[in-house]
C-alpha cells in the first residue's frame, strides 16, 4: 500500500512538472529580436547578366516557415557579395515587407526557371508596405535587373563543361518607394 501511494504521488508530481513545463514552453516568435532561427547554407549562387557576365554571391537559404518569416529582420549589415534566397516551395504570388529590417534592399522575385520576374528597387527599411511579386514566383533575392539566377533551386545549373544558355532579359525594375499604395493581398510570409 505504501509503495502504491508512493508511485501515485510520484506520478502526480511528474505530471504536474510536465504540464507546467509544456504550458510555459510557448514557441518564440521568429520575428522577435532575440529569436534563434536556423537558415540553410551558406552556398554559392550565380547571377548571369544580360551581357553574359557572371557574378557569384554567397547566400543563406530561408527554407522553413520560421526562416522565411524572419528573413533579414534585425540585421544591421549585409556583405556586398552576400544575400538571402527565400524558397517558397511552389510558384505562387508572394508579398514581402521590410518590418524590423534596418537595411534597404532590392527585392528580386524569381520564377521557377531562374529568370527574374520583377525587381523592386530600394525597399524602404522598417516599412510595413506590402511589395507583391504580382506574378507566381518560386523565390526572392536582392540583385541587379536584367540578370538570370543560376542555382540548384531553379534546376538550371549547367555542368561545368557546357556553356549555359542566356535567358531573356528581365522586365523593367519597379521602384519600391514608400509612396506606392499597399497591395490588397496579405503577405504569404510575414517578413523579409
């Protein structure tokens, strides 16, 4: 009888500790300044210009919902040959904002074949204005207009012995000024 009471008391105490721990262990908002969010990479990404020149960047990959939501929030600097490649997993219309992002960035929306669909130049730091891709895209990255992005995500990386074919030039760049009206659609992912 004493052993049974002891076991029941121990089970009740353990259950209470587990319940208390679970109730207090709420997931941390990935956009919070002190949140720890894991990104993929870094790995190389090649941009081919309309003039046939290549530029290689080192990019982090935002592949999870938490990484896409956090994006580049709270970052004070970005190396000139670095960036973040957002993988939206399927082609879809997406919107991005610059909330909690102190950097001005060019937002490049990229189709599944690696061609650039839209460029929003000079997105305003800390802005909550939604910047839409306007067309279905697979990814987003900051680069110059008229370029093609070559990366495994787009399945357009040519073997080293072949010359990669150049893609058609991108559409004209659209300024991302604060004066533009916000897009009516909600952002698929919260942040940049």
